[in-house]
């Protein structure tokens, strides 16, 4: 006898947001996300509405974004219905809403570029996904700040369900960026050194952990703050070799540090401005890779870095990497698999997160823009 295994998620805690119209139940269990997973049941019909954080104009995120109810389209043959579980607020999401990012969706648009969801219904022609799978967007621009969405199956990639939901929700952008930057620019061996600014950022925390897992030392530059020791201890616990402030990086005594660790081969710049120039001073050859510009200041390169040290000035954008590797399924899959191995081994944890509901979006968006917060706002649906 053929048994049709279909799963239907019944999100009991926030039912006012997500309506499950009708279903037949044969047993249920609680998933990692806290949602009640009803197994072996046949979904006659599933979620038809979604609550979304939408913006109709560019502007200040906490003002431009609205919580709205959207009617979901039918699941077509090549699409799937996804119930979102968790989705972070990243700086690029804020820049998109502000209208300052390199990639801008047509308006109105749902905010959010990354997050993890669970497949609830699949179209007839979908082969790569099944009901119950955890999925993340393959590319930017999907709009993840919503309770549910009907998406093209080809735009999604599966993740194993044995990793924490917050790790899954934050895996596709920052750890992938960290992984590529540590892999694609310089040949790094155990014992080599990498220097980075914004070391407490999501990317920075992933760099620390992935580097530590490979035996690579990290010099981690952060901005001074009242709770500096607490943050420094947290980054050290993640595997940071050295944690120093921007001010310490500028002092002559910094030379002492290089008596105990080799000069960096790679500098990772997520800030720009003076901070980037200071990183460059410590490269004798090697590459500086700019991936972010949190200070909104241009990068100034001293001519001596180019003439006498032949430092390579490079850039990286994970979205471009994913697009360039769109037809090489193994490239993305093998990176995600490697990162999941680190997660399961306890060597790569999600960034420090503050979980918020979609309803609390204004506060969350404001907090995401504040300096010295050191925790990522994550919508949990
Ligand atoms: N190119 C890519 O593919 C790629 C991929 C992922 C992320 N990014 C970029 O990388 C950057 C970090 O992203 P994330 O998600 O990791 O960030 P995040 O977790 O939100 O952390 C933001 C970081 O930026 C620092 N910061 C904020 N304003 C600053 C300023 N004026 N000067 C110096 N540092 C400042 C914060 O330090 P404090 O704690 O001191 O405020 C914190 O370390 C963003 O620019 C993002 O767009 C790029």
C-alpha cells in the first residue's frame, strides 16, 4: 500500500497571523522551531494568508515598513508554500529599505533577504523539495520578513533540520561570506593570521569561528565601548586569538603583538574609512578584502601599501558569488554542508541574537540601527 507522507504545520502560538484552513490529523510532534508538526496527515488546504513587513517607499526603516496582511497565490506546479520560521535583520536589509543598496526590489516589497522556512506544500513538478524540508533563499530579494510565502522551488535550497533554527536563519549570508573570504583570496595554513575590523558583527563572529576551526589566528578589532571586557571575553570564547580596539590598533605598541603571532596575510574590512587604512598598515603583502562599509567612509590606500608591500585590494559580495555559481549546485551545497558540520561540532554558533515578533518590528528595526548593540535582531514567526 502506498502511504502518502505529507506534513502540515499547525502554528498554534500565533494563529492570528497564519490560518490553516482545514486538514486531517493523524498524530503530531513538536518541531525544533517550537511549531507543532502534524505528521502523516493529508493537507487538504493550507495557509492562505501571510502577515508581512512591507515597504511601499524608501525611507527610514522603522517608518517606511508596515505590518500588512497579504493573500497568498495558489501553489503553481514549480512553486512551494513556505512557512517562515525565523529571519534576521541585516544591514543590507536596512540599506534596501533606505534605497541605498546596490540591489533594490520593485516596490512594494517585503523586507528581509535571509531566513529559514519550512515547506508546507509542493507543486506537482517540484522534485528537489518535499513537505517538511527546511529551506533558505538561494539569492537576495526574496522578502523573508513574513509568516508565509509561495516561492519558486528553484529559488530555495534545503538545510538539514538538525541544526538550531537561529543558525539556519543566519547561515546563508554572513557565515557564507566569512567562509568564502577565508577560502578564496589567500592560501591560509594553520598558524597563519587574519586581521579584521567589525569583529563583533555577524560576519566577524563567523570569521573568528571558521578561522579557529582551521587553526588560523585572528586579530579582531572592535570599537571601544563601556562593556568592552564583556564583549572581548565573548569573542575570545568564540575562538578569537586577540581582541583589540580601533584605538589600540593605531598605537605604536601594537608592534609587540606581532612578536607573538605572524603578520596577517589577509585583512577583512567591513567598516571602511580610517579603520580600513589601519588594517592595511599591518599587511606586508597579502590581500585586504572589503565586504562592508559600516562607517560610510571611502577606503584610502597609502601608495606605500601598493608600491612597497604589493598589497592586493579586493572586494567581495556573497550575492555575486551565489549568482556566479548558480549553475554549480555543488559549490553552494558543499559550502553549506561544511558549515553545518562545524555547527553540529559546536564550532560555529549563530551570532548573539535577540528574538522578536513581527509585531515588534519598529523597535527591532530601531535596535538594528543602534551602535554598540552587539546582537542581531531576528524575527521569529
Ligand atoms: N559583501 C557581502 O557579501 C556581505 C555579506 C554580509 C554582510 N555584509 C556587510 O557586512 C557588514 C556587517 O554585516 P553584519 O550582518 O555582520 O552586521 P551586524 O551583525 O549587524 O553588525 C554590525 C557591525 O558594524 C559595526 N558598525 C556599525 N556602525 C559602525 C561604524 N560607524 N563604524 C565602525 N563599525 C560600525 C558594529 O560595531 P559596534 O558594535 O561597534 O556598533 C558591528 O560590528 C555590513 O556592512 C553588511 O552589509 C556584506
